[in-house]
């Protein structure tokens, strides 16, 4: 088993925590970030020098480069960079305040982009590496009541796939992970936009009711099929694959939903073939 060094955002809870623990347990080194360092005290006490930590809020864009530079300086080489940190915003777009909109895009989209940008000079200098982006099945699906979260995931998927082509000549590869619902407290931590009564009884309310019930972490846990421990193993194992997979779907719900969406898009595209060709010179 090859021992590697990983940089992972958001290792304080959820999938990021499971991933960090699995890597440390098998003997890898991890540079992990969280908004609050005290949430990593337990991991630090258990794994000592093999866990390097830094406080990082991805909305603090000025801090991202500094944290990445310090991680590479401290650990010498980082083989895998994992963008994991993020959150969900529930509400119809009209219900979301501008501050909420900026916050989720700064965290899920801009923060992940700047993490990659900050890491690339180091990865080029060392002759390669992997970038792993935890996206979502909603990076390819549309769901009412989650339009801003969906926008952040569609955006980061396009960015990662394009960037992978830019950096391939330097031995840098990238993979997108598209999990469905995971049995963690992620849903329970979702931000809820203020409500507008006009949306009562509309499709946007369905996801809100689900999110509100998820405030009870135990109830949410029972409703989600995805096993974070198994997903962490899939992410770890992907680094041994060459070439790197472009996308990895995780969860039966993700597979079923994406399959249906792809079939619908493919059928719709075929009906437009004659129209598309008719617009050429």
C-alpha cells in the first residue's frame, strides 16, 4: 500500500472526517482544515504529527493561498488535494438573501476554485498530483428549493473538468465525486432561507420540509442511504486508478437519479438534431 500525503478541507465532520480518519488510520499523512481548530483536537491527540491542521474559512479568500503554501512547506510534498468543505442552502431563489447567495457561492464554488489555483504551482513543481473534488449528484441534476446549492455544484463540475484538461501536461489529474444523500449531519446543517408565503404548496417547499425534519440528525441519518465510510474508501482507492476517473458516482439514489436525467437529456437532444444542423451556414 502506497503511503501518501493529503490536503483536505473540512475534516471536522461528515465525509471529510471519515476520509481523514481512514487515511490516518492506514498511516498516510493529512493536512486538514476546518473553520474551528478546536473541532480537530481529538484527531490531533490521536494521530499527532501525521496530522497537520489549519483554520480556514473558504469565504476568507485571502487566507486560502497562505494555508495551502504553509501546508506544502510543512509537509514537503502533497500528493492529493481534496476539496470537501461546503454547505447547503435551502429555499427558492427569491427567498434567499443576497448575503446568503454570496456566502454559498463563495464557499462551494469560489473557495474550491481558489484552493485548486493555490495548489497548482506546487503540484506542477513536484511533477504531478491529484485533485479530488467532492461535488454532488446535484452537479448534474436540478432540484427546486436548492437552486443556489445546485448552481454551486454545476459550476464546480464544469471548472474541474475544464481545469483537468489544462493541467494534464504537468502530470496533474482530477476526479469529481458525485454522492447522493450521505448518512451524516450535512443536511441537518443546511442553511434555511426565510420563507415567502407565495411559495407555500409549490415544489420548492418539498425540500424545505425534508431539511427542517433533518434538524434531527438521527432522523436524517436513517433516511439517507449513503455510507460515508464506504464512500471514503472509494475516494481513497480512486487515487490508485490510472488514468484518473473523470467522475465517480456514489450512492444508489445518485445512480438512479443521474441515469434518468441522462436518458431524458439524450432523448431531448436527438429530437433537436435537425434543428441544430439547420442553423449552420
